[in-house]
C-alpha cells in the first residue's frame, strides 16, 4: 500500500513552496499519495485538495475574529480526514497561527509531523519554539541562522536552503523582456507589488498608486508594472489604477512570470512578505510597505521582538532597504524613498551590492529536492 502524506499551506507563499516540495517527493517516489490544504500550485503538483488556501486567507486580528468559526471547521475537518485516511506523515508549511495548533492536536493523536518553512520565531519570541520542540519530529528551515537558533533550543532541524534560488530566474535578458512587455527601454521601470490578499491590497494599493502618480509628475521618464495576484478581482485594481495617469502595465502573477517583471524593473514598491525576498534574489532595490488595522498593529507591537519586518533587512542584520510601516506608510514617504533609489547617485548600486550578499546567504540551489529527501527519510 502506498504511503500517505498530508500537507497544509494556508497562504499563497506556502502553496508555492509546498508545490515545489510535492513535485520533488513525487519525482523521488511516484507511488506516494499527497493530499491536504493548498492552492492552485499544489494542485498542479499532484496534491489532492479538500480545502483551499483562499478559505484561510486572513490578515490581522479582525479577519481572525470574523472568520473564526469557518477556520475552526476547516481545522477539525482536516484532523478528521487525517485520522480517517490513516496518514503516515503530515507536513505543516509556515502559517503558524493555524499550523502550530494543528501540530499540538496531531501530536495528541500520535501522528508524525514535519514542519516546513519556519515561523518567524525570531520576531514573535520563544513560545513557538517550545511548541515545535514538543510537537514535531523535525523542522526544515530556509535560513542558516534559523538552524543555529533551533539547535540552541534543542529542536531537531535541517537547513535545506531556499527554494526560491531554483525558481527566481527570468526567462530572458532584461532588454528582451522589456521588448516582450512592450515597455520603453529608455525609461526607468517601477514595479508595484501590493500583496496577494484582498484586505492587504485594499490597505496598500491606493497609497502606492498615489505615490506613483507623484513620482511620475516629478519625472516623466518612468513607467509602471502593477502585479495582480490571480486570486484577486481585476476590478479592484482597475478602479484604483484609473487614478494613475502614467504609462502602466497591469499584469497577473502566474507561474514564473513575476521574475520577468522583476528583471525589467529598476525599483519595487512592495508589500512585506516573501515577494521582498524575491526582489532581493533578483537584485531589485525596493521600498517595503506594510499596514494593518490599528487594533492589529497594537497587538503585533506587543509581541514583536525585532524592529525590522523585511526579510532582506533581517537577513542582512541591518536596514539596507527602507521600510514604511503603519503611520510611516504615506504618499510623501513612499515618494521620498523611491526618488532616492531612482535618482540619487550611488543609492541603487549600494542597495544592489547589499542584496547580492543576502542572496549569497541563502545557500545553494536544490532546496526542494533536499527537503523532499529529508521527508522521505522520515517517512521510511
């Protein structure tokens, strides 16, 4: 009888990483059965889904309260499915608010768990480390400093490197991509990355667009690419972009197209998250932005242990790109920071040099394959 692995990814970045892992597991052992909670990428990789990530797409305290009963229903229906199918192993991918509680419940039932993609324990403190130590067989991490942190705390851990090193590559040279996208090679290109969740986009995109309009009024030798997650309604973007009276291309984030868009760009104005690491790997200077409701912000400040939110800055150990968070995220501040990077001599080249160092710290290519082999070792 074939072995059964269940996976849980609660957001788009987790879906992407889980899909690469699933593909490598299938490549190594085609007979393994994969199922769980995920998105389109996981489904394409051969994972049978009985819940989708968009059912768990929450951000901030208000969303948690609003969708509490729906989340609880999905949580316990997943556990019931694991028990019914007699899963041999469950892989929990990031999404700590949901998955750490899941790990505790699975531990009670004697089900083997591997955690893939570490929660940001360096941000939120040591309670999560204790849960991981007590409830999972091992954790597979992307960053070397995470391996050191978990080892110090007695957690079985393996550093596999970052899978984005395998995927974050353009399909052609910058000039060819600019030509394919019908952009002007003589102009600077600014890419706007407002996130993958509706509430996130609603909080960030209007200010990003207004700042972009001011930037264009300041210097007409700029063009814009706005990236829309395929899970979001196009009308949300078109309504907002009607205010941008500048050369602008609205594109959909599907497959690896994002890396072509980044390769064509001189600057990114980006929501905090995985995409900022993708910018770093692609060596695109950026302005990192983040905004949640005032209540969520108060709760987050009470628990956060570090002063930076951008992965590039955290990995560098210093602020190499600007972060505009909450009240600092204004049209004027985005305009100022974007203008510095685009037009002040030496700023962009300094940031690119620092970002190259961040990329180097991520290890070597082949992370998903190493993670898959580690999973199979535990399974057998």
